[in-house]
C-alpha cells in the first residue's frame, strides 16, 4: 500500500487552497495513512453474502399526505400591510 507522503498532503492542500503548517502536514499525513490502512482492511472483507443497502436501519416515508386547507383571506393577508390597494400590496415604484 502506498505511503502518504508530505508531498501528497501538500499537493492536496494546494488543490483545496489550504495553507498548512509543517506540523499540520505531518499530522494529516499520519491521519490519512491510518484512514487508508482501515480502508484496506475493509476491502479484505468478504461481502458477497451481504445484500446492498442504502441505510443501516429500515426506513419508511414519513411525509404526510397532501391536504388542502383554507388559506388567508385577502383581508387577513393585507391586515398588516402599510399600504394596500384593490387586494394587492402597494410598494414604492423602483423603476423610473
């Protein structure tokens, strides 16, 4: 398995537009190496008998059914408007 070098971490940092200190480069190279070692262990597992899943727990749709409900009357909607005219909000003109 290839080792994560400081050059690799610096290249990734450049691509991500990150400025890393020398200590951070060393830390991240060790952490990335550990992550890749774990992935290598996972790749060795036999998963042929495991069915593919999208979630670890059984999921069900939790959405409610669409129902029509009474909305606001035009009078109630315009009750707090500073200026209204013919059931419309009246706003200052912005185009000259």
